[in-house]
C-alpha cells in the first residue's frame, strides 16, 4: 500500500509546526554586519589607498635590492676597483 500526503504551507509555517527556531532576525543582523565589513574593505581597496599603502614599502625594498646589487657588482668597494 502506498500513501501520499501533500502539505501546502510556507517555510515559516513549516518551521513553526516542527518547532524550529526563527533565525530570520539573526540572519538579518549578520548580513548587516557583513555588509558593513565589506564596505570598509572595499573602501580600503581603492587604487589611491592601495598605492599609499604599498608604494613606500616597495620603493624601500627596491632601493635595498639595488644597493645590494651594486655592492655585489663593484666588490663592495667605492669606485668599483678591488
């Protein structure tokens, strides 16, 4: 024997009937917090802000690399004579 039961209800009605908690307020709060964090991170990703953050460090790193390269090529002496 086969029995089929069709129930027509909304998800909210099914949650209430089964005794499950309503998590909609928690989801809304988390989504608002996520939106706030994403907006803050996107503001930090503006090209101008990125250049201000990365450029000084990379220029100093490049100058250090250049000095090390020239010292290696000149034997570490002034004037290039060993």
